[in-house]
C-alpha cells in the first residue's frame, strides 16, 4: 500500500519534494521529466532536475527520488537511463503521458500511446541497459484519443520487463478533466501481473479509499492533491494504521510555503 509523489514539472521540484517528504507518508517520488533528444545528456542536466542525486537519490528525509525520462528513441533513452543510474538514480521511470502540445508535435511521448510496439521497444531497451536491481517503471495515460489501447499498452510495458506501471486514469484527449476514470484502472489491473499504481484525482482520504475500491490497485500516486494538502500522504497513512490524526491547519502550512521562497 505505497503512496508515491507524482512528477509535476514546474510544481514539484526538489524543494517541494523536501517539504512534502519531510511531512511524511511517501514511499517514493518521481522527478520532473528529463527530456531526451538525440544524444547523452551532460551530468548537470540530471543534477538540475534531481539534485537529490548528490545524496544517493534521496530527499533529506530519506525518500527515494526516481528519475523520469521522456523520449522516443529506445537507444538514446536507454543510454541516458544508464547514465542516470550511474549518477545514483534509485529507479528509472519513463513518461509516456506528457500532454504538452509542443512535446507531442515532435512525434514523441503521449503520441507513443498509439503504438504499443514502441512502448515495448523503449522499456525493453532501457531494461536491458540498466542493472537488474534498479526498478524500471512506466507512466501511462489511458490512451491518446480514446481508451482502445489502454490494456494493450499496459501489457506491452509488462512484456518488456517493467517492474510497475503508473496509470494516470485519463486519455491525452481528456487533459485534466474530472472525474478521472478509475474503473479503467481496474481493467488494466485485472489484465496485468505487475503492480499498477493508480493516479488521477486522489485529493483526499475519501478519494484514496474510493479509488482503491474501484481500481483494485494497492498503490497510488498523488499529484495536485499533494500540493493542495501537504499532509495528504500522512493523512492516508494514519487512516491505514487506524491512528487518529488532525490534518494540518493553515498555521502549520503557511511557514512551509514561506520556506519555498
Ligand atoms: C503542472 C503539472 C506538471 C506535470 N508534469 C509531469 C511530469 O513531468 N511527468 C509526468 O509523468 N506527469 C506530469 N504531470 C502529470 C501528473 O504526474 C499526474 O499524472 C496528473 O496530475 C494526475 O494526477 P492528479 O490528478 O493527482 O494531479 C504533470 C501534471 C501537472 C498538473
């Protein structure tokens, strides 16, 4: 029953990860994406996105920060994955769900959701490039225009050797429209053998409980709800453990925001 902190470009950087993981409840975080083009990136790019690489890939509270890569050429993504691991990344996540129009124009990323064989090729090449003890995961949406390939994509990623899949329960066309389609997570979860991490619209303890019930997924990833409620993961952990917990009030949250500068 793990709770992950979602990658959010421009919102969850290393300072936010520090604050949120210090409050507690998170099993791990995923970094903002490192955009892969056609060559190995310099070390400083990885350190800019994940300064935690200077501390064994851990936040000051000791929570692992998986490095996320975004790219469409299997070999270049794999070379950079190997480099990130060499720099200390405790895991590699491949982003197949970036909704940015600019990014997709370059025939990459969420567009890849239209072609399970491409997802397979990227994950397989990355899996072969990095040491077996380093988890390789994928972050998917339910599809591009529709959900027709939702299960096929998940199966492709599993067949390629991914250790887990995070599924943001929306298509690219859905954007960020609510409600997220948790019932689709159940189809994917039932069709695969690797852990499926549920993501999308988990903004309260009640959402968490309903999402788990509908999706059947044990593990969840929290995005915007983590920023709106900095102690959401702690609230969920306390609920899981049957501990009474008074959610943080504004007086406790305000100094944390000031810490962000
Ligand atoms: C501002 C913003 C930036 C995001 N950046 C990334 C990213 O870098 N990589 C990624 O895989 N997903 C990214 N996402 C998607 C989130 O990780 C998550 O899948 C999505 O927000 C749904 O979860 P939520 O409803 O809990 O927010 C981003 C979302 C937002 C709102």
